[in-house]
C-alpha cells in the first residue's frame, strides 16, 4: 500500500513539472502587446529611451526605459533603444585634418544587430517619426531631434529602413556644424549599404563636409569617388549619373579655386564647358573661369572669356561684375574705346530684369564708372572721361551720388577750357548745399567746401589773367613836354592846362 502511494506521488510530481515547464515556455514566447504609434506634438519634449553600452561593448542587464510624450510609441514594455554613440561627443577635434580622418579609420556608430524586432506598427509609422525629427531640427530643437533619431536607430528594423534615419541624422549634425559626427554617420551608411543608389550623393555630401572642415585634399578624393561610383550605376539612371558627375566636377574645380590652385581650376572649368550645361550652370562655370584667369593675370584670356560670357549669358546675375572685369582688362590693353563701351552698356543695363540685385548693380555701376572716369582723367583723355561722368550722373538721385559726379564733371570742364560751365556746376553744388541741413553729412560739407575753393580759385585766376593782360600792353605813355615859350623873360604867362595846380 505504501509503495503504491509512493509510485503515484512520483507520477503526479513529474506531471506537475511538465505542466509548469510548458507554461513557462508559452509565457516566454508570447509577444508584448504593441501600442499604437501616434504623431508627436511639437510642444512636447523628446526624451526617447536610450540604452547605453559599457566600456566593453556589452549591454547592461537592466532594460527598464523612461518615456515621455514623443517616445510614447516605444514605451509600455518595449525594449529600450541602443545608443552606441557615447564616444561621438568626444570625437570632435580641433585639427580639421585629424577630425576628418579619425572617424574614417574607426567608425563609432554601430547599428544594433541583436535587439528584438520592433512591432510592425512601428515600421508603418516610421515616416511620421522621421518627419517629427525633421520638424524639431527646423525649430532648432536639436537635442530633441537627435534623441528621437537615436531611439529609432536603436531598434531592429529592416535594413532599408535605416537609410532615411541615417541621412536625417547626418543632416542634423551638419546643421549643428558638428561635421566630424556627420562624417561618422555617413561612413556608417556607406559601410552598411555599399550598393545603394544613393551612395554617390552620400560621397558628394562627405566631400562638401570636408570642404567646410578645411581639408580640400580629402574633399577632392571624395569627389573623384563620386564620379567613379556614379559611372557604375549609370545603367539604372544615366541622366542622374551624368548630373552627379557634373556636380562632382564642379565641386573639384571649386576646391582648386578655393585653395588658390587656379591653373587646375581653369582646366576643370574648361572641361565642364564641353558638357551639356543648363544656362544657370554655364553662367556659374564661366564666371568662375573668368575669376580664375584674372587671378592668374592672363589679360588676353580674361578678355576673351569675358566677351564669351557677355554673349552667351546676357541675363546672368554675374553680368555686371563681368563687365567691370572686362572694361578694366580692355583698359590695360589700351583699348579705351571698347572699355568705355562696356561701362556704357553696364550703366544702361535694364533694371527690370528678373532676379537682378539692384543694390549690387548700383555698386558695380558706380565702381566701373568712377574708376574708369578717374583713370581717363589722369591720362588726359578728358572727352571720354566727361562721357563716363555724364552717364553716371543719370543713375543716382542721392546728394552723395550727384554732388560727387558734379564736382568731377566740373574738373573735367576746367581742363577743356569751359570755365563758365565749370563755374555753373560748382555754383549748383553750393546752391544744393544751402538747401540742406548744415552739418548733416561731413562728406557733403567736404564736397561743398571743395566746390567753393574751386570757385575762389577761378575768380583769382580771372583777376590774375586780367592783370597779366594789362601788363602785357606795356607802360602808359606820358603827356608830351610843352613847346618852348616865346614870351620874353620876366613876363607872366598862364600855366598849361595839363600841369597840376600848385598849392
């Protein structure tokens, strides 16, 4: 009897153990109920759950997470995000070259590989999360945007879903001017997705970041990589690949231009002109080409390329500056008539042209007209100088503009012996000054004082000329001596009428 009871108790205990183990396995395999992902209000502060790694790369045992309004979609039982970016804040370098190369050799951002998968609802609302982070960045809430993006990267998603998140995080760091961190994110993108169609764009972005960091050599290397990569994907999108290659070539030329390697810049700009360019791109390339040639003091080539610019880009916003450069170089070659013609064309430029910067146009017009007019005046070419000043006079209405031009015009009129017209011009300045508030502008008072001094100088010159003319006539002839008188001595006679009366 006792033996039977012992055997029955053994069977009962074994059955109970099997049932308990089965229940434990079912409970462990049951997924947590996923909460609905909702849009995040902008006014709420974003503190997404973050799980930090220790120094050895192992994860802490405690996976409890703290939640707030924007991170509510990943709360209530979900595993926290894996940060893996604690060292990013320490990666900034004071040396541009060191900061540019350190992260390439040793990337610090690592996407999670062993996190439990996120619920399908999270993936469906991923665009909403990214858009929320983008809005936070636009509102300069950089900490909130960064925390939100890192919380997304801490989850195990489909590989392609990480791409827009990485790109947005890189843009965030570029906006914050933390370029070393941006380069790390982009390097991680390239290592995770080496065959992605967006690789040329990522390389182009890295090259531009290197330019901003002050390491043009590394930037050029990246831009060359853009061209080789774009050629490899040309089969899927040849037009886009050609456009990417063109942008890379332009960036290479800009790198050479910014680093004062103008010979190399000229070569690249001329290569680009052989391609099919849009009117805007052609104007930009030709403008940089002219500027590079000007820095190299190739006067004849500057004139030739500037004339090409004027013919092919008549509506470009850079046209006023190109005309100034062209006029200056034509003057250096002794082609004064052509230089004056270019300045005249600049001064007569249509101000209703769409997209034209009127303030910049006025500055270039004043600079071109004033410089050329003064140079012609110093060289004694008073006719052309007067022509330039006359063109300048009709462009401005402010006293600073008009009085200066009037004074220079009067000086030229003096040189042309048109003294009365010069005098009238000086008097016009003084008349305008009498209407203005005394002491309103010191430079205007200076012009008025100069005009007054020139008038006094002309008056003194007139008096001096009259005196010199009187001296040139010779001495005034004296009265002839009276004829000897026939009156006998001792007789009295009347004195000559011309003789002064004796007192």
